[in-house]
């Protein structure tokens, strides 16, 4: 799990993608927004066919594809990221770990997170 912050870049994402990780949870800001360079990192991870769940750091609310800025959840839809809904990063991580025990298919994993 990676927590995003203002000014974060793609470095950690690229390093993780080179390791034998099965999935990644990204704690975004607001309703699923990340800095533009983080979007590039997430897309790099997805290009390696590693599932990415986008969760929010806020204590209430949900991840939704509401904005179209370069770094919003909507701008990453083509990358087939999984929206974590109302789950915190920690809960999304546990859910992803359990789901990965059943399937590695990104579309099937996405169904576990559909609310």
C-alpha cells in the first residue's frame, strides 16, 4: 500500500512493479485524486498487469470518477484501475489480499470491489 502526497512522483511505483508483487493499493486524496506523476506510476504498474486498487485517505466518502484532471480516478479508467469505494486503504488491502487468493484476473478482482 502506498499513500500519496503532494509532489509525489512515479519512482516508488516503478520500483514496486519490478518486484514480485501481486497487487497494489494506492491511498489517494479526496475522492480518488493523485498527483499527475503518480498517475504515470499507476499506469506503469498496470502495464505490468498488476492490479491496482484506488482507495481514499479521507475518513468518510468514496472513490468516484468525478473529475477529469490528469490524476483523477476518471483519468485512470482506461488503465482498468479498481475503485475501492468507501473502503479505507487498510480495508482495501485486506480485501485485495483475500481476492487474490481466489483469482489473479483484474476484471474478476474488480467485481469484488463493486458496491
